[in-house]
C-alpha cells in the first residue's frame, strides 16, 4: 500500500548490500539466506548464490535443512568450512546476525534496510575491513531494539560512525541508518535533539514505519514540542494499533499537555496490552493524571504499583508522599501515615516537607491531620541542616 506502480517495493530486499558488493568488488563465496537468493540472482547474475527459492529442485532437502539450523556458532563454523565461505549476507532480524556480531572472525562492513553484510577476517578481506568495518553501530535489530551504551563516549563513537556511513555512495538513502543516527542523537540529548528530528524526518521520507514515527515523537517530547509529538505517536498507532510503547508515549504526552482524560485512556490501554511487563512510568503517570481527575481509587492503585517497581529513591519518596496525601483525603489516616513514614524512610528530607504540610493543614482548620502528621515527624530522624 505504501507505493504504487511497477518495480521492487522499497525496504524489502537487500538492495544496499548488493550495491555495496558491486562497488567493493567482493566476489568470494557468499552465504545468503533462502529469502534473498532470488533477488541476488536478479540483481547480480554473475555472482554465485548459496541458496534460493528453487529448493528442492536444485538444492537437496538436507542442504536446505543445514542452512536453517546453522544459527549457532558451532554449526555455522561447520557450514563455513564445508563451503569455504568468505562473506555472509544475513537478515538483520535473524539470530545468525547476533552470532556473527559477537564473533571475532567475522566483521560487519555494510547494512541496509533488511540485512547486514559480514566478511571473514582473512588476508583477502583485510583491506575492505580496514576501510569499511562497522564497530559501533548496532547493525542487528528488531523494531525498538536500540540499546544505549552506558558510556557517553560510546554514543559519540556510534554517532561518528553512522555519520561516516551515510557519506558512502548510496548510503544517504538508507532509512535505517538515518533512523539509527536519530536514536543515538536522542540518547545524547540536549544539543543533538534538533538534529535527531531532522534525521527521523529524512528516514520517514524514504521509508515510513511506525517505529521511526515513535522515535521521532520521543525526540519531539524531549524538545517539549508536545503537540507535534502527539501527532507522531498517533500516526504510529494508526499504522500499528497494537504498538503498546506508542500508547504509553502518547498517554504521557497527553499528561504533559494537561489532557488528563485522554492520558488515562491511553495509559489504561497500554497497561492492558503490557500486562505484568508494564513499566514504572505508566503507573506513575496514570496515578498523577487520575489525581488531577479526582479519581482517587484509580490513583491509589496505580501509585501503589508504581512504588512496588520503582528503583529511584527520590521518585519512590515522592510516590509515597502522594499516596499519603490520597489516603488522608479519603480519611484513611492509618494508611496515610504508613505511606508518609515510607517517604521519610526513603528520603529523610521528607520530614521537613511533612512539617510544612502539617502547618498547611493547621492553617486550613484541619487540626486532626496536623496533629497526626506532627506526631509522625517527631518520631522521625531529621537530617542535620534541614
């Protein structure tokens, strides 16, 4: 549906890697997967293919079977030895891609929308590896698989490598490379976000997919361009209705724009899809949005779940404090005091916050609440200097 007329549908075949094979002059024995054999025959009739769709008329069932089970290091090495393989064209989403990335003997030199090209690290390929090896880019992936490295230096190295990659002949039309560069720049944050949005736009202009729309929306949210972000998350969900991460991001964006009803609706949809794998942020924002709508029971339930899976101390203390407020508003003072006590236990500074809250209750004529909170605070250890 995304393009009309005659010709090959963009982003389906390993066009970028086949073009690289032609430019680089690589002509050793090439492993390719069954699904790419026909395209290789069509596009490079002079290069012998490993296997194609003529199974079982040309290739025996046993040979076809061996190509399908060679997805671990041991069986792959046997395949390489038996067929003297020097290069491998594999799907970026298949397990074999991950096996070759971890191997010291195989080096990724190019990737496109659907595949990665690896070459054996031998004397014949050394010059090619020195010129084109991809050390930092995450060439294997599946949807939202970008994993940000812990060290910022690694992110900077990934950005530099992807930028160089896009300068290769024909690579500037790689939607996946542009998408990956945008992901890296989004992770780098301030100073890179505007550039990230440009790369996401360029990627979408080549191949429109919901994952790029989602990441584009995330970058826009970081820039506080919430209306534009909402538009991207909505488009992602229209194309992939079951895209739970987009439901979550859209719900958070609606909360940021104070559209609390829409936020609650989207977050509940996300939680239904995610079930027990739901992330902390979803429960937290659902709780906050429900507070704004005076939906106390929903807010309490969401924040209790958020507290159970929260790993950040300052966030956790805030959750307990808000739970205490909700319980006090419902006159459930025992539960409220337990929540306040957990807030102080998590972050002792909340003893001061609660002292001020007690003053506020007293000033508003809620003496009973003030007395209860002050009693709790007197039993807490207040940090020096507060």
